[in-house]
């Protein structure tokens, strides 16, 4: 399907063929830590026992969840290391222009990881987490996004296709950036912006449904979060949950996984380096 045709359908179709979803809050776990700052991208293990994450200051974070039943009771850090750029140096050392601002994380089944960065908008491939970055040529429009509104989310579909999404749209909408077989980014179409919400997190389920975590800052006082799901190429696009103003802090990362009861969604908040706002892990169950 041509990009402009997909954009037109997604912009005009607001309902889907899915059954009515029910999103149930399982639990929310504040995490008081002065060491971990700005967790933005997250991938949860298939059994829900551990996670891999990246933060705004250019660090990898690996950890495990201690659970009380289904709920996260505590978080244990098992590995914390700087992200190493393609030049072999930590990106955390390049704070000029905030070039270390790692935001989106996607992890392939073979362990290959992809991280999207804001401000200096680019995506790097890592043969394994904690290894040295490999270069991927930028798409020309990466530089068309406004400062601090660049590549916020990354996800890999069941076929192994890598996608990244910007926090704010271009004139046409949010570009659907896909990494082609020739290692070049292509735009498969555009997703419409609705109600001034920005895309901050993304993940696919095993059926190829894309879940987008969105948020906006209301009059500079309250964060408001929203969950949207899309079937790329099928013109299915709906909002399935919107939080109340100030109900949660700055939710930025999302990971979709499945337990024996159904689909689980683990989200994490970015505390923006503020000791007043702890990092928080929030989990939902989706049923229909």
C-alpha cells in the first residue's frame, strides 16, 4: 500500500474491528533510587521476571522483578553500564547538545538491540545489549523533527521488522519509519496526531498489533497518558485507554508480554532526573 493511501485511511478511520477491550490495573510500584535517572525504553522478559532498559543519560539497565503474586513488589538491579557508541566511547561522555539521550529500545529474539536517540536523532544497532554500537544511516527526515521531539520509540514486529517513531509528528503525521532489508530507513506511511498527544513508547504483541504509549503535558502541570493500538497496513487504529490528568507521572516506556491469563503491559515512568518524582513501574492486563 502506498504511503499516502495508508496515511489517508488511518487519518479518517477512528474505529476498528476489535472487540471492546478492558484494561485492568494490576499494580504500580514506585522505585526510589538516586542512581537510576530517566528510564525511557524498556523490554520485559517473556516470563515477566526481568527487564532491560535504557535511560536519558546514556545507560543500559538490566534488572529483575520481585513479585508478590502478580504485582511487582521490588526491583533489583543486576547490571548497569554506559551505552558504548560506534567510536567505542560511552555516549554518556557526550553531554554537549544532550547527545546521550537514549529513548527507545527494541530487542530482537536473537538478542540484537536497537536504541533510538533524541536531539542527535539517530538509531544504533547492538549485536547484543552492552556491546559496541553499529552504524545505521539516518533517514533524511530525522532532521526535520523539532528539538527534543525526535525519535522517542522503537519496536520490532513478529517478522523482525524494526520500526521507530518520533515524539511529535511532521506535517503529514507521525512517520512510520521502518528499517529496510538494505539497512536503509523507509517511511511506510503516517499515523495521525490526535488531541495533541505525543508518541513516547511502542511495542508489538505476537499477533503483530502495535501498542503505542502516548502522553501530553496539560497546561504545564499534569501528565496525561494514553494507550493506542494499530494494525499497520490494515487501517485499524483505536485508543483503548486514557488516564486522568495527573493520575500517573511521565509514563514513557512500554513492553507487551503474555502470561497464562493473557496480555500484560508493563510501563515505566521517566522521572526527568527529579528526586521529587520517583521512577514508577505500572502494569495492566488487557482482556476482550
